C-alpha cells in the first residue's frame, strides 16, 4: 500500500467514526427521553456543546471578530440559531419521543432533496439530472418503507413534527450556506454563536414548559457524550475530513448513517426492521447521496 493511499484512508476512517458517533446519538437520545423532556433535553445537549466552544471563541482572533459583527450579521446569526437549533433540533428530539429512531433518520434524509429544490429559487442553483434521479429514487424508497401507509398511535403526530423539523433543517442549510459563501464570518464563529443562541432558547423554553428536571448520574453521562463527543468533537473532526475527501466520498459516508442507525436501534432499543423497510432504506439512502453530490461539491470548492 502506497503512502498516498494510506494517507487517504485515514480521513475515510475518521469520517466513518463521525457518522458512527452521530448514529449513536439517536440511541442515546432515546434512552435519555425516558427521564428528560425532549425540548429540555435538546437544550441541555447544545448548551453544553456551546460551552465546549467558549475557550476557542475567546481567543484574540475570534473575540475581535465577534466584536466587529454588525447588526445585519447578528440578525442572521440569531435567525440561524433559532431555525437550526431551536426548531430543527427541538423537533428532532420531539420526533424521537414519538417515532422509531429509523423513521426519524429517514425523515431527516428529506433535507438534501428539499435543499436542492429551494436552491433553485434562493441560490440560483439548478439540480443536475443525477440529482433529479436521486430525488425520484429517494421518494420511491420512502414510499416503499412506509407502504402500506397507516398512522398508528402517535405516528401521525410524530411525522407532522418531523415535517416541520425537516423544513427547518432545509431552511437552515440554505441560510448557513449563504452565510458561509459570503466569507465575512468565520465558520467557528457562525457555529458557536448560532448554537449558543438556539440552545439557550431551547433550554429556556423547556424549563418554562416543564420546570427544572431531575437528572440522574447516568443521564448526565449521556449528555456529556452527546455534547462533548458527538457534537463538539464530531463536528470538528468532520470538518477536518472535508479538507481531504471528495464530495462524493463524503456523501456516501454520510449516507451510511441510515443503515448504521437501523442496526444500532435493532440491537440496543429493540426496533426491528422488516425486509421491506430495509429495502426502502437502502433505496432512499442511495437517492439521498445522489441528491447531495453536486451540492457538496459546490460547498467544498
């Protein structure tokens, strides 16, 4: 094996580690929801993650940048924090309290499809034929997974909640992309400030609705893993891998999350997957990858 080949394998393994950590988040959240209200839980996770970024944004370079932000930039950061953290993450935790982990993951995979369509009008980016083919494949996979369509128990409410979450996630992707493309605010400042604002709103809302929760030592451990390992560390490592991996490689690796979540949910929270559901997941994940390829390539360049 050549040294160049070995060097390239390292970021691939790092990216796979990140997707594995992100996949375990769905299982850990499911465990924690038995004790903590979804909105409060989401607020605690991202507030703790924000605290991990404080030592970095206090460095002279970033502190000076934050002080120089104008009112327009602050409005965008506040809006991004509200949409991506308060709405998107809040609805994801609520969705996990109502739906199986795999169903939530599958719904979140609608995001690249919606972003591709929104990009036509908001970013003047026309999807390629491959992206349109991926969109059709993804919708077929979703249909195959849920067929015959029936909303038992809280499934209908859960899907409605996740519908709001997917739309919010898509809007935040467009807004975040426009802000990063303008290059007038560094990625670290965008991430830290928007996370702090959105997480703070989530935590305030959760406590206002449900009071201050009593959290066991075990769930404090879960929160530490979610905030420090699966958020602060994982996002930083993922951004590092994007320096070396091609857009298609990142898309394919990210697309494995749906399968990883299904396997983890089967073993750890006893969420069984039928053959039909498994086939639908594979079809949908392939379609989601195809939709993302051109979009990620543009971002990386």
